[in-house]
C-alpha cells in the first residue's frame, strides 16, 4: 500500500519513483479530493517526469503523463469482450418492477431457502459503457460496448481520463489481484465540463452538443487523445469480473462487496448504494434518489436506476438470456418535462386540411435533442390549458415522436411576471386564404386544391409506407408544384412517366432529363434528375393494393387500415365501389371512417385505375405468421429492440392480433419498448390494462 510517507520519500530524479508518486497524487486529487501537494508543485514535478521519460525513451504504464494524450491514432481496433457486455432490460412502471422483484424473490427462495434475498440499486447512467482491462494490476485495454460481443479499443483516450486508475498495484489496501481483472463503468461528462465545452464551441462559432451523452461519445472517440484529455470526462464504475472464478467468488461475493472493492482500488462509483432485503425500503430509496435527480443535484445525466440481485451466486443461478441478464432490471423514470417560453404560434395545414397550431419555443434540450417547436393539437386544447404567447410552459416527449406542450409553468410565470398575449386562431387558411370550417375539435381548410394540402398529399404518397419514392421530399415537391404544376399524384405520374415516354426532343432539349433540368433550374443536376425519374417510374412496378389504399389521403386511413381494406376487398375496383353496409362489416371501421372513405375526393388519383399506369391493383395476402395472438388487441409504445417502427404492426397482425394506436378498455396488452409514451402508460394504468415489456411479451407467447 502506497502511503503519504512513501510519497514524502519520493526521489524526483528517479523515473520509477516519481511516476508512482505522481500517479498516487493524481488519484488523491481526482478521486479522493485530497491533494497531497499544490497544483504548482504537481505541475513542476509533472514536467520533470516528462523530461525523464523523454531521456529514457520509456513510459511506464501507470504514468500520469499519459493523461494529456499522445500521438494521433489512425482509427480504433475491434477487441472482443472477455464476457459479453449485455444490455439491461427496461421497465417503466413501479408495478413492473415490483412484479419482477416478487417473481425473482420466489425463484431464489425456492432455490436457496436458507439465504437472505437482497437487492441493490445504482444510477442508470446516461453515458457510454466501457470495459477496463487490468493485466497484473496495470491498465492494458479499454473497450466500448459495441455490439455486446466486441467493441472498439479506446485505451489511449481512456488513459487521459483523470479518475481512471492506470495502476491498481499501490492504490489501496486491497487483496492481491488476479492476472486479468475487468472493471466496467460508464464514461460521463459532468455538467461543469459540458457547460465549459459548449461555451468554447459557441465562442468558436461551432454548433454546441445537444446533450452530455453526445458530448461524452464525441469526446471519447477522438482520434487525437489530446482532445479527449481536454474534455473533462469521468468514469463511474459499476461492476467487476475476473476469469479466476474462485478469486471472484471469495473477493466479490456480492454487488455490495464488488463496489466496496472498487472503492478501495480508487474507482469512482455511486457511494450510496446498499443492499436491501426489504422491497419497500428499496422502493423508498429509489424514490428518494429520483427526487435528488429531478432537483438537479447530480453532476451527470441519469434516466433511471439499475436494480440488481445482490449475491453473485444468486446472479449466476438466474443466469442470462440471449440479450439481457435475468438478475437485474433498469427502472426508467418518466421523462422530465422541461420549462421553456412560447415565443409565438404558427399554423400548419395538413394533407386532409386540418389546421394545427404549433408553438415556437425557446430552444430546450429534451430526450437528447434540441426542441424549438411543439404541437398544441387544436383550439380546444389551447383553451383547456390556458396557453398564451409569452408564457412559460412544460414540454415533454415521453417517448413520443412529436414534442407536446403539457401545461403552464405557473411558478415560473408568477416569479418572472411575464407579459402574455392570447393565441388567436385564424379564420382563414394560412396558406390559401379560404375560410376555415369547424369539424369537431378541429378547424379545416375545405379547399382541396390548397397548395399546402397538395404538397402534403404528395409527400405522404412518396413516403416509405406508400410509393416509397426516395429523393422527393417537401422542398423538391414544392419546386415541382411551383415550376411543373405537379399538384397531385396524377400530375406526378404524368410528368415523370407519361410525358417522359412521349417526349421526342426539340432544338433546346435533347432528352427529357434536359427538359426537366431546364424547368427546375439551379440545384437539379443531371444525376438528381435521373434519380427522380427512376424513382417515380420504379414505383409503378412496386406498388401494392394495401399501399395504394393507404396512400389515398383519406382521413383516418393509413398503412394498417389500408392493409385491412385490401385484404377485405381484394381489388382496387371493389374498394372504389364499396357501400356503407360493406364497410361497416369490417372490424374497426365505424361510421365516421366509412363516411370519410365514401366521401373522399379521389379524382387526383385516377391514374391508378384508369389504365394510364400498368399497376397490379389486386391483393395477394401475405402468409399468416401464426395464430398465437388471435383475439388479442395490442398497442406497442416506444422503440423496439427487435423491429423497425414500420415492422412492429405487421408482426403483431401477422400473428393474429388486432393492432391499435390508442389505449382503450378493449386493449389486452400495452407492450413497451425503450422510452414508451408516458401518456399511454398512464391511460393503461387508469383503465387496468396490462403493461408488459417487449421481451417478456414475446417469451409469454412463444414468439
């Protein structure tokens, strides 16, 4: 054990002695906040050590000079993990956590009737996981999580992180370490480092980081370790392993003992973790921790807690599945609403004519992105919440794609004595000037030829759920509308298919691509024109009946209902001639949707059925994947670990379930992925609908 007496006897002319002394001093300063020397003394001896290293040509593994960075790296090598770095399965409600605690306790009491069953909790850090490998006590590798099996070696950069011990030999009164010792932790950027870094970026005219996690990631993966060294990263440890199972069993018999050992070895970690045999006491401790988190007393980002089975032999008994350990769960806290100012309100026109108010906000960071706009839904919503321009409001994502204003920040409005003005809803369309009409809770522009509606319908048609035409985004479609009179799907295929085939050239344009390029002007190079032509023409061959029906812009009819209608009618002709009685026989089609279908103006889409295009307008139903979910009504919220967003619905429907978009008493299960919508979870709890994690759901039904 290295002591202050050893430090005082250091020989500043001896490289080994000075290296060990400054490594210990660095640990005392950065980990224990108890520096044994002044900053000036450290800097002078640090420079002396650099001179000794330059003279000898040798740098010892635990040298603190490695923390200022060395040569620029040419990239990061892939290194395989000794033990896979698995993710931890999330739960989002107290009920889900309590259910897991009870189930796990029952299993362990049966298997270990004489053991005390206990659990620990730690922060769920919002940073980057790192594996630190020590060989004979010296840091020899640092590997990111990667794909769980292998990650990138960032050793040179991690060496620059001040609170990472480079050597474990003389740091504390700890047992002799095994040949290979692995410490796992989270790379974090403290708030102070984040504020300083973004201030520097702003001063240099650079874009600031949106959040501390992005800043930590960008700082850790620099090719130049000197950049990493300046960024002020820290690592908080949370686990340790050894290939020597006997040593691991005796020295780290529990999570509580593991953290105590890491503490003695000089690693930073959450110091208030303890083992709880009483589940109620554990829950109370988690609640207190969340209060600390929401009052911004933590110097780092954290979005929940990780609850672990304490005893290692219990962990080994519960084991792992293919993706997650069975002995721990991450309790994710609800997304905290952020307070910001409504600067103004703009009104957007959708493809069906709905006019939606959108709040223009002071930019604020929410869920890893900068939010400057949020939906206000409709006029009734504004009145109900008492929203005004100039008032401070709470904005929340809570797993949803679109940020939403959830209410007034009354305390801040009172404290700052804000001056406000009413949000006045327009009486005419902000795009075409047509008088708006009331339809239920919404104001509608009845002008089917409104420019904004036309462009929105085209954008929807070109999207991945319909024709999937790449390269035709809103700006391009606006140019097509303004310069080539493309105001409908009919116009789109006329310009890119019919006219292209009949074009014979003239003295100015040798090809149709030249003609389009001249019409569209700057910004449309030959290659871009060719891609647009190819994309539209290829869509003729790939369109299917369900995508056609879902893309017709009928209010309430999207991808899922389009597929349902295609399966029922079997052809576009049969769908176009459907009657009210036929539509009402279809499960999920009520009178309002049936009326929308029958009254929809589809004249802009006639090229799809009048013979202009060679499109297959009959439906070939996909082979059903199974019947295990027959009769169940399911909603999924959050991000799936297994499927892309547009694949989730198909999966559930393919196994016989009815998939819906909102929670009601008819729903059997609310299945949660990562970052689910808090509103959906709250509604499910109110209605008594079962909320279940995605992986648990698949396991329950054998999917």
